[in-house]
């Protein structure tokens, strides 16, 4: 199957020739070129990476392969990904600031998982010796499925623990603030990837917007 990005490689290389500062940032950050670079050209691109030819200040030429991870899904994915890669490279090189996410936003899908966890807690921690009608569904479930709800909670807690650590890292990186950060981490305890994935999405949007303003 033909590579949809490689098919447009010539056009993309010609387009990127008008953005030499971006190519230099790619080479230094992703290509790990340590020597001073005077210019860079894109000589090829596909879904998995791009090829750059750097002209060093010494006059030497250096070929660099910059991986694109994860691989591009298609041609329409090229522009937003290259813009995000540019912003990440410039952040890493100290050319622009990391985006700040200081507004609290909880994705709607996260609340559905909160409801699911609440149901699991209800089915797990109901008082066994109570005759109150509110606990009848939980007792019926326990009689049919046993401790399955408890095991599901343990599994979610195990998975979400590592996601909580990642969310905390993102909150620190994007300067959400202590209060909002604690809320995001607490929500990750129940909602998992819906929280950190939304933080990454918002950061990506902020990066692309910042790059577009600069250009």
C-alpha cells in the first residue's frame, strides 16, 4: 500500500523550504544535532518520519532522519502534527513557553465513568446486615455475581494509579495550579484516560494556536 504522505513529499518539501527556522528546530530537537546549524532543508517525508539535510556553520552537510511518533494516519494529519512538533521543539529549545492550562475543564465523558465507579462502589460496599430497600439491588447483584464489582474496582484502581501520576506530571508541566491539579488528579482516579487525554488535547491546541500567531 502506497504511503499517502510520501506521495506528496515533493510538494511538502517545497512548502517547508519557506520555513527554514522550523526545520532547524526539528534537526536540533528531534534529530539531536549538536553542531551549530546555518540552514536546513527537507529532502523527504513519509508517515513515519522526515529526512533533513543540514548545512552546518563549518560548511559541512549532515543528513538527519527525524522520526514522527506516532506515525501520521494520512495526508490531512501532516499540518497539525508538524505544527505541534514545531511547538514542542521550540519549547524544548527555550524559544517559546510551554502552554498554561489554568482554566478548569472536565470532559463530559469523564462524568460517565464517575457514575460507573459510583455504581461499582454501591455494589461493593453496601451494608450486608441492613434490610433497607435501598440496598436490595446491591444484594441481588451480589447474590448473582458475587464479588465481581469489587474486583472491577481493584482493577480500575490499579490502572488509574499510574494514570494519576501522569496527570500530576501534566498538571505540573502545564501549570494548572495546585487546586485545579488536585481536582484533575482526583478525577483521574475515577475517570482515567479521559482526564489526561483531554489535557494533552488542550495543550496541543494551545501549541498550534501559538505557532499560528507567530507565523
